[in-house]
């Protein structure tokens, strides 16, 4: 794709305007948005993403349009998984409900900045060293194996080394002071748990950026599509958090579905790199096949997750009834 400079500037300015507007909404009224409000905003952002993809399809052709949609759907799915970790973080640090919007928004901005940096580095590396495709492919397959392994364990946020270092070294208090990151106690300047939460969010974003960028480069090598797919995947994530809420707990097979997608993209990268290096039997996988695999995997994952959650809920209800036992009524004579 030959994307002119003005198009890059306009696109980045538009995303910055959306972020600024989001900050304005949160600063004006820090609260949990209603289900109706969250639904409307998620529909708006998803519609904008689809409209942009259709624009790419009309202007640049079906190949690039398909690459955008495949990249956007994959990054959106990974962002939902990222959102689940945000839930664990805010639960662990007991973030007050009125300030969760601010935490989410800052986390999303950090994710966008970090992904922008990784996109620039990744595009430069690929343009100079085509063997990077093998490295990206192997990394995605390893990440897929790790996701499957972790999916069988208990879901719990584990503090990383940087977070433990900050908690150990920086003087802090256990009490929140609104949304402030520092406070004064007995004349001493201390950090509040809000700063610790931000460090946790930031380091989590870094880890997810490392995972997501090789995945999108496995679907398209166009920097403009990589950036816009990531940006659109992150837009509306704050409202999505409040919309799906408890549904995240019911998507129990999401990590396994994402693992299958990442493994597929990793194998695709390696096969296509081998094809370009003259290995005759190694095929190039069309973008429509990639799109079908991604959408199909997510659809099956969602359906199976909801069916399993429903069965578990029914089993829990039956078990509770058995423990309670039948109720006996006596009548007086």
C-alpha cells in the first residue's frame, strides 16, 4: 500500500481526538456507565471499524481489506483477553468503582503507545531481516502453547518483578486518595495504590504488545493496516469492559481459542517464509482462509464457552437442591 503522509497524519489525529474525547467524558463524570450507554458506544466503535475496513476494501482492494479485517478481529480478541487481566488487577487492588474508568482509559492509552512503538520496530526489522518471520512464527507457537498451559490453571493475577520492586522500594499507603497517585500522610509524600495499579496495567500492556504485534504481522505486513487494526481494536475497550462484565468469566475457552489462532498464524508465518525462500512444498495461505479460521475459531470458542457455563450453572443448581433436600410439610389435626 502507498499511504500518503497526509493520510497517516489524519488517521493519527482522528485517534488522538477520540482519546481526548474519552478522557473528557471520564473526567467530567467518573462513574460506572450504564449498560445502555456502554452498548451504544461499543456499537459505534465497532461500526466505525467495519466502515473503515469497507473503505480499505473499496480503495485498496479485497486483499488489503481482508488483511485489515483479519488483523482487527485478531487484535480485538487479544484485547478482550487483555481486558480480563485488567479485571483481575482491579479486583486484586480493590480499585474503587468510580475510578475504574480512568484506570481502563490510561491502560488503553498505554497499550496504544506501546503497540505503536512495537509496530515501528517490527516493520523496520522485517524490512531489513526477512528471517524475522521464522522468529515471529516460533514465538507465536510458543505463546500458544503457554496460553493452553495457563488456561488449565486458576485465573489469578501474578505480580511481575517490576511491580514487586516498586511496591518494595517506593514508600506507599494502602489507602486510596480519589484518583490521585500520591498523597501526603504525616508530612510524608507517599504513593497510593492507584500508582501501583498503573504500573501493573502498564507492564501487562507491554507483555500483550509483545504477543499481539507478531500476530498481526503474520496477517499483514502493511504498517498502516497494522496500526489501524490495533487502534480500532483498542477503541471502545473501556465501554466493552462495563458491557460484558460478568460475561468475561463465562468465556472460559477464550484463551484456548486464542492459542489456536496464534498457533495457526505462527505456522502460517513459517510456511510463507519458507515459500519465499524457495521451498516448493510450503504454501502461501490466502488471507480469506486466515479470516475464516480466525472467525470460525472465535465463534466455536464462544458457543462452547457459553454451553459449558450453562451446564455448570445447571449442575450447581441441582447440587444445591440435593444438599437442601426435600421439604416436608406437616399438617395439624
